[in-house]
């Protein structure tokens, strides 16, 4: 597990966190862990249960529209080797 350190927290924020943690029967550390976990699970970057990263990225940017790319026709590797030899011979 990772360890995070938060510096320069306003005293009022710290006191409110202490109260919130006490009301929930947790330490401040446990309360912050719970809060952070909840935020990343519901935020705009949260993955759906059956969703992989590529699908999540697609979903995130789908509203912006897509780009249609022209896919060139495939050529066999022997065709490419022949073309390369012809080019090499012409350069000599």
C-alpha cells in the first residue's frame, strides 16, 4: 500500500476532519482513506465494473466526436521486400 503525506492543512479543516472521523467511529487516517476511496469511485474518471481502460477513455471523450482515419490496403510482406529491393537497386 502507498503512503501519502498531506502538509499545510488548514487548522479548521483538521478540526472538522477530527469531528467527522469521531462521528463515524474512525481515526482521522481511516476517515481520509474512506473519503479518498469514495471520491475516486464516483468521480468522472471512475471505471465502470466491467469496463477496461480503453473503454473508459472512449466514454470520457465520446462527446467530443471522433476521427475517421483512412486505413490503407494491406500488402503482403513479399511485395514490400520486392519493392524495397527495387528501390535499393535504383539508388546504387
